[in-house]
C-alpha cells in the first residue's frame, strides 16, 4: 500500500526524530513479525523506515543491537536515526536501504554470486560472535548501565528450552519423526562455552541486494545469546539449504567465511536438528515455506522432513 498519509503515531515519531517536511509517499510493507512498519519517502531527503511495537523494551533492545552491530563490525546494516517511546509504543527509525529483496533474488543469481553471499553471511556471523559475548544465554536486553545483557540461563539450559519449544510447535505431519528428534536433541553434550550473540533470523530473506552485493541486513528484533554452535547451525541452514537442493557448495562457502574471522565452533548433530526444527514453523504455528518460489502445504512439509532426515540417525 502506497499513499502520502501518515498515521498519528508515525507523524509524531518523525516530527521528533527528523523535524522535516511532509513525505511524498508512505508504504506499509507486510511484515512477518509483531512490528508495524512504514517506509516513508521524501522529495528532499533520504527515505526512512519507521518501526513501532507495543513492547518498548523490545524496540529499545533491537535499536541498541542495530547501533552496536554498525559500530563494532563491518556487517552491513541500516543506520539508526532515532529510537524511543511514544505513549505505550516503542519505536526505531532507520535509513531506508534501496535494493531488491534477497529472498526473491537469491535463486536468480549465478553460482559465483550466491557463493559470495553465503561467504558473507558466514563472515558476518563470525564478526558478531567476536564482537558480542555475554555472561549468560537467553534474551538480550539493555541493562541499567546501557550495555547489552543476557539474563537467562547457561547455554546448555537455554538450548534445552529452545529446542523443546521448537519441538512442541511441530504439527502432526512430523509426529513419526518426533521420537528420533527428541533423541537427537538430548544427545547434545553439556560443554561450558561462552554465550555469544544469536541472530536467530540472519538469512537472505532479511537482506537487501543492490549493485551486485548485499547492501544491508535488516531485522535485528528479539535478539538472543546462545552457544555459538547453535547460531552457526541455524544461520548456515537458512543461507545454504533453504534455497538449494544441493547445499554443499554454499555450506562450504559459509564455513570459509566464518573461518576467515575466527575458528568454527563445535556444531553438534543436536544443533543441526534444532536448527531445522526451529525453522520449520513460524510464530503463528504455520509450517514455513522453503525455496523460492516458495513451497507450501505438503510440499513444504516434505522438504523440512528431508532436512531432518539428513541429520537424524539412520
């Protein structure tokens, strides 16, 4: 939807952050999360994105992570222009990065470009792991001192809860795999590791592609901290396997990108299975749609089942 009409809250946010003239157009792209998003276009200044949510604490955490990622790493992210609260809603305003949705573009690119993109995602995750360490796992928030903190359990306990929630969300179409999945998830050794940032939705679907490269990675909402192996398994799955029937080359590129920054952490079979299970169902309980063009219904379920079978013991 495109028009030039701002709702009251968005206008108040823009008056506070930009103090600029009226826009020439406003778009409301569909979102797969709980934020209201407006792309606001101007004739005399750069376009911006306004995101608001009924959870001001969550908006504050996302804004803080976005700003810190831009400051501490070379990961391409939009510039944060402002954050705060209006009434009972939290907001953040960022620059709008022009380009194409990488989710829709990825399968149209040549092999070499896809390989470079997979390597970039591996490099980006490794940079995030170098830049963000925590004393515990779980949701990342902004502490009283203004620093990013995670106040949850140890990484092993977090993994158990994360995997159990994902398993509980699987629909009946996966019931014949449930026992094997439970066994695989329980096999994860309880090693002591330092929790690091877990960008659980780091994927081409949250990236903008322009001029032959990834111009920005967007959507840093609901940040988590976890053992780095889980983050590697989840991100590599979303980057390499999601679009390709034979993901070997993209997996290798992702791994090479990660190892160009830091050594690859231990990634267990349990991490791999958890990554597939957690990616199979969205926040509404609907089976997610792999590939592009996207598969739905029984076709989507079949792909998720194949991914599970790759990692489950024979």
